[in-house]
């Protein structure tokens, strides 16, 4: 397996004009899958996830020169990705002039329109259940459930206390469980 | 007893109400607490001595019954309670059902998507600069105003000729035009030479109209020329041979 370059080294290379583009390509390759799945679970469709991911990386390109190394690159990228997701969902809400719950229903409908969708399969029920959660609780659930992120790290990304995040995750798990058992 | 009486007297002076109330303790202690208190304190003192390294007076019989049986579990419990619970442990504890399906992914990604993603992003970082053609736009603007000015001049001239106090005779085809209903049809009967002849005879507004309709935009003075010489346009117009333009 190809060894990944340390973030500090990548950032140093990014500051050198000669290696800037190469190091940025390596940053994309290093984090693309984690960030893609984080975004995809929020916006559901691949096309939307791809748009959000690419726009996010372009913003990163513009801001990376001013990135302060007192926070981790990984945390910073997740924060940008999360904000981009929430902005995207907000824009969709404004464009369609509907409430957020309608947008969430729209996400559920997108799931149901998937050619592989099977309402009897637990994993699909789970996805539909996740879409019923409020956006920020969905972010917390996904980061903890899928990315297995420690609360301490999540706290830095979402700028919320660890206690509040833990309570949010516990509520989310119980809501999802109830939804699945009652559907 | 004198002092007690003094205190009571003091209280009576301060608050007759309080001094008159019966003193009753509302707090309680466990039954036999005071009977065993001294023994408990001594046992505490002995334990304290043991922790300081004085093991001589200590004995295994003084350890609570079953203490060592549960000691390892107690310590492990305390260690676990201070450890940070991992996400999967937490999920398993909260919902074994969700834990069991956590690795199922229902979403699909197009083949080769991640291999091409970085190229797609990098290609968007240096967009091509839009071509800016400044002069074309400015000459067009000038041309637009020139046409508008000429048209307005011709219209004003026409109105003046028709309504002014010293009317001069208009050509027959113009007078006929005032009476006709289908202007387009009647205009088509007039030759270009007749129109030019009339316009040449009717002053500078008409010349401007001819210029506006005939000149090549690219030959007009540039923006820099206007800035350097405010009479650039006049000079240009004076150099135009209207006889050439009408052909």
C-alpha cells in the first residue's frame, strides 16, 4: 500500500509555487473518499455530492494558504465539507421555496427512487430513517456511526460541546431505532 | 450558670420572639451512631498508619469479607469508566441492531470516479480568461449615439419645417408623403439619389445621418484620441468626403 505523506509535509509543499499543485492533488487523493462519503450521506445523490465536494476543494485551494496549523487539516476539511453540505441543503430549500422537512422528504424520495432500493432491507430502512433526522443531528449521527469519530474531534469540527454531541447522538440512535422498528 | 443567663438575657434583648421559642433539633443521626463512633475513628487511624508503611499492627482479618474477590473487577471498572468509549462500542451498547449493519453501504459511485476526481478539481482551478474587446464596444456605443442624435435631428428638422412661421416649400415627394396612407409603399417609389440630394441641401444634422449610416466603425477615432484631443471627432468629420460616402 502506498504510504501517504504527512499533512505537515503536504502543507509545506503547498506553500512552494513549484509543488503547490502537486501537493494539492495529493491532499485531494488523501481525503477524497472520507469527505465524499460524509457529503454523500447528507445530500444522497452522487451528482450533488460531486458538486459539493468539488466546490469545497476549490474553496480549500483558495483558503489553504491562510490555514493555521494549530488545527488539524483533517478537522478543517471536515468543517468546510459540513458547512458546504448545510449551505447546499439550505439553497435547495430556498430554490424550491419549501420547508426543510420537504427537502428531507425529497431526500427520502431520492433514496426510494434508487434502482436498488428495497424497503424490506434493513440497510435501506436505516437510510430512510437517517433522513428523518434534523440536519445537524444527522451530521452528528453520521460522523459517529459511520466515521467513528471521537466526540473530542467532532466538537472541534462542529464547535459544539462534547456533552451536547453525546446527547444528540444518543437521541438520534433512539429515534432511528424506533423508526425502523415501527416502519 | 451566670454566663448562660447572660446569653439568654442578651437574646431576650435582641429578639424576645427567639428567646421565647423552645430549642428543638430537627436533625437526626442513625441509631447507635454515637455508640460506634469511637471504634470507627480508631479503625480509621489504624488504616492510616498502614498506608504510611506501618504494617506491624495490621491484619488480614480487618479487610472486609470478599474484598479481594471483587478487587480486580472494581479496579477494571474504574479504569473503563475513565477510558473514552469508542464509537463502535457506544453504538453497540446503544443499539445492537444498528451496530450489526454499520458496514452496509447502499450507495454506488460511478466506476473510476475517485481516480479522476483530483484532475477534475485541478482543471477547474485555472479557468480560461474571458476575451475582452474594449474598442469594439466603445465604437459601437458611439455609433449608437451618433445614429440617435442624427435621427433626432432629422425628426426635429421635419417638425420645424412643417410648423415653423417661415415655411419654405418642401419638395413635392415630401408634401405627397404627408397625404398618403401607406408610407412604406410610397417611400419605395423615391430613388436614393433624390433622398441624398434633399439631405445634402438640409444642413449638418443630415450630414451626420449620412455619416452614421455610411462610415466604417473601425475608422472612427479611438478612445485615446478622444482623450488627447477633444476635437478629434470634429476633425474626423471634416475630413470625410460626403460625396464619397453617399456612393
